[in-house]
């Protein structure tokens, strides 16, 4: 089975790849949907970081991992991994890259990533444009741009987004502007759309 690496999307310019068979053919920092997180990190290391539940359901939670057990991640600055309680199967996986000089440069990289994913899967795109970030509860002046990339076979979803926090939101919450690349299994996507926030 092909193991196409999302890290290459951030490293190299657009390239043509063979159409992938399944969403699990993509990796972020060596991990894929369906992997056991304990194959990548020790339980002790995982427990060093926060986990966060959704407001309307505890079926899934997000586990934040800000650094690997040795050194640094190869590409990303931090990861968010979506799990079920007492189950370390990866249902959702996101990598965050910081350090863009401007929001516009982040948007260019977002478009490059979107083209690469579209070249590797049969997909349907939904671009949201630039909007206010609904998670800015400080002054409502943060913005983001997101594209949802749905696999035609409905086996999963990619999301690529640029987040530009307002200065007040950055100062109050210690948030940092970033590019996020996320992979969701179909089950986790359905949970986010129908259960997590109701």
C-alpha cells in the first residue's frame, strides 16, 4: 500500500502523485488514521499533555502533543490527535505549522497543499474564503481561511486552514498564527458535524 506523506506537501512544490487508495495512505509525522497512538508515543509522554472534550459530547476528545519524546517533529510544531476514551486508535490527526511572516504567505502554502491532496485523491472542494474566526472570544477580530477536501468515496475528509489571531487574542491566550493540516475519518467527521457542539 502506498504511504503518501503530507510532510512532503509542506516541503516540496506541487507534484503529480498516483491516486491514493485510502485516506490512511497519508501520514502526518509518520502517523495515519487508524494507527494506534501508543505505537508512536509512550503512555507517559501522552499523559504529559492536555486533552480537551467537546461541549456537547465526550465520545471523542482531542489530545495535544507539543513535542515528540526525543527532539522535535520533522515538519510540524505541534499535533492534535482525536481519540475515544480508553481507545488509542487515531480517528483524527492534525499538524500545525507556525512562523509565517504574513497571513497572505500562509494562504499561498494552503493552496499548494490543497493542489497536492487533490492530485492524490478524487475529491470535492469547499472553500470558505476569509472569515472571522468563531473561536475568538476576546475581540472577534481574528480571521481564518479554510478549505474542506472531501473524498469522493466518502471515506474521510481533509481540512487545510490558515488562522490569523488578533493581537488581543494572542496576548490573552498565548495563541500563535498557524497553518493547520487535518485528516478526519468518516466517523470522526460525522461526530464533529452532528454531535460535538449540539
